[in-house]
């Protein structure tokens, strides 16, 4: 995007941003003055020294938005058109302005023609082609050429290996100060361009994974509800008649205008408005990965459930009276872990009701269980997960050898709440979804008896699969999203040692320590769409930590009130790099008849 002139120099200065790694391996930007991070003397088309949206987004994602002329990844240049290279004369010096098409060619050349498939590539342009129309260029021919060049440029990124391409739409030119008195024409230009830009991707005539941003609706909402975002003026340029690229604190109409005005000049946003755009872009890109951890969390809860059933089988192994027992167990679980570069923490309760019977060398039983976890991923996504499970279990033992087997099915009920900080405004979106889960577990080992001490090795395998239906957030505005159904498999081995000690005829203690190995990866991509652009489905990567190795430590005590009533208590702690590792404290009781 360009107003009437550019800054008076060709030399460049830049700004470095460094943060922790994120799902994208890097960030690259192509575009015009909305994205330009300082190609001209380090000045930007906003309220300087403030930053533009590309710099804010790169900071969120741990990427690079330094100007390309300083060796950075931001190729955007103020005044750039989509497919036509132009130039401008500033202080007698002719300044070349490469088009977005040329910027992409420069990027590909710097990478040897092969682009990093894990990086994010942002392409935002078209406004200067619309300005050419308002300056007298043939409307139909100029618009058509720009759209063709735009879609071709995006496709060329994909052909070179780019997998994740961010494509914001144009803001409503009719709401800018430059179009005051001609609002309808500006609005019509933006709407026509936006519709034509996305049409090939909606019809799938161009097979590319583009991630849209509804900047049109975002800034439209800011202009209609400025106070909620922290703005007080959405009509007057903060820099007065000074071009934004030459605007610093001395040129502002009033102190802090860079933080309270929407526009810097006739068409360019202030640095505060750019911050809002950057926050919005980061939220869209990061939200799907936060949803991805829900399948892992369900499987971790299922594993904890099967471990409790295993403990039940071990506890009743010494009883050989052939009686039937009804048992109840309740507990509190705390979950914590790391997945998809997000903290995953939660707390909840568990209750299990079961019945089992000893039949010679066999013990058979069945149970129903309910557990819930209220948790969060990071600081902005909260979830409530309810599991209602039913299962069967059995044990065979002969001499010192034993085998435990079990299977279960669970219904899942998931509610999520996602928060977006956009300037001073906090946007909340809720979603609800169902799902199901099943699992099997086989454990075997030896149990050697030495007086009051019994001990031996254990080895086994658990297999689970959790499926969560599509999660559709409430509302149809620019920030509400819908996330694809999730499926997460788990195959986990266990190897460890356990022991029990008979304190007296009524009381015994037990301990178990196991090493667990996960063989299945988490999901590597999650699909989603903006509710305001439901025809544009996209995928984003999930840079999930490889939670391979974890441990299980269990300590507890069992006692008899009498021959019929038994009770017990224990603590079961998962540790290591398990996703949503749970620590549970539980109490149980049983009645034999």
C-alpha cells in the first residue's frame, strides 16, 4: 500500500525480534506497506517507531520479520503492487518497488528454489492495485490482472514447497480517512477484490493450503466499537497531514495518538492497530494446535483408569475364598504436562464402581467409571472433559505367574473456551463436542513370596484410541473458529517392579514403579476454518513435544475392617514427559459376600 510518496532514502535499517520456538520453523512475509517492516531507512508506514503487524506476528511465533535488505525474511515493500514492478522517485533518486510476484522470486532464489515446508509464508497485497484504479487505471483489466497475479503468486509458493500460506483479505478502504466522502466506492473495491481473491481456493481450482485472515471484518468491528479495543478516534489520522512513513512522536496530533487512533495517515493503521492485527493473526494460527492436545489428554486419563483397575486385581489376588465383591473407588486427579508447545494442566475427580468374583485361578469383573478434568492449555484456552466409561477385566494366576487383561469403552464430552486478547478487548469463544474412546491392556509378571514380602517384575502393553467430534465455536464473527474432528491413538509399553508387605493380618502396604514407552506420535496437523469464512478450510502444524518416556509410581495401603469390609488408599503419580501426566490420590472400599 502506498500514499503519495515514500521516504527519502534507499538505505535500510531493521529491527530484530527473538523469542522461543513455535510450531512454524520460521516466518516469511511478502506484501506492501502494510507489511513492510522498514525497507526505507528503517521507517515503517505507521506511527514510528512502532511496529507493523508482521513484526508482532513474528514475535508471537518466534520467527523473523526483519527487512530483506538487511538479510531478514520480510520482503514486503511499501508501494508494491501484486504483479507489476514499479518505481518511485524520491529526492531525485529512483527507487525500485518490486511487486509481490518479484518478492516471491527473490525469496525462492535465496532458498535455492526449495522452500521450507514447516515455515509460515504470509502474502498480503492488492491495495495498491486498487489505488491504481482510483487513479484512473482501467478498473476491470487492473482488477482481473491483480487477482490472477495474486493467486499465481500464492500457487508458486506452494509449488516450491510452502505448505502454510497466510493470506489476509483487504481492509475496507471505504472506512479509511482517504476515502471520506467516497466510502461506497472504497467499500465496493475491497469487497470485489476479496471475493475474487478467495474464489479459486474455495472452488479448489488452485490446490493450495491457504490460511485466511478476515482483516476486513476485524477492522470494521474496531471502527464500530473503538472503545472496547482501546481506541478513541477511528476517523482522523494520528499524523495529521504527514505521511505515516515520515511520522514520529513529534508529528502526532496529540500524545499517545499512536495508541488511541486507528489510522496513522489516510490509509495506514497506527502501531496500536497493527498490534491488534498481529494478535488476531497469532490467535488464528495457534488455536488449532491448542485443541490438538485434547485427544492426548483423554488417552492419558484412560491409561490412569486402567492402572487403577490393575491395582484392584493385584490387591485381591491373595483372596481365594471364591466370593463376590462390590467395590467403590473415589479420588482426585491433578494433571500437568506439555504438548503442542502449550502447558496442559487440569484438576478433577474420579469415581469407579465395580463388581468382581474369584473363580479358581481366575478373577473376573466389570466396572463403570466417571472422571472429569477442568484444565487449560497455556493461558488462553480452557477445557472441561467428562469421561463415562464401562469396562471388563480379568486375572489368571498360577503359582508365581499371573496375567491381567482388561478392555473399556468411554463416551467423551468436551467443552472448550478460548480467549483472544485484541488490544484492550478480550474475545471469548465456546465450543462443545462429543467423542468416544476405547482401550485394552494386557499385563503379566511374576510374584515371588518371601515371608511377609511379595515382589516381582511386571511387563505389559496398553492400546487406546480417542476420537473427538468437530468443535464449532459460538458465533459467526471474524475470530470464531471451527476445528476438525480429532483422532489420537496410543500404544504404550510398561516395564517395572512391584512389591507388597504384610504389616499384620489386617494391614499391608504396596509399592510399584514402572517405566512406560509411548510408540504413537501425536497429530501433526489440525484442520480448521474461520466461521466468517467457512468455505476456506485450512490446516496448521502441531509442533508437539515427543512424549515418549514416562514413569509411574504408586504407593498405598490396604486394610480389613472385618472379613467382609475392606478398604484402601493410595497415590498414583505419572511423571516424566507424559502429556497431561496425572497424579491421583484415591480411597476405596469393598464388600465381599
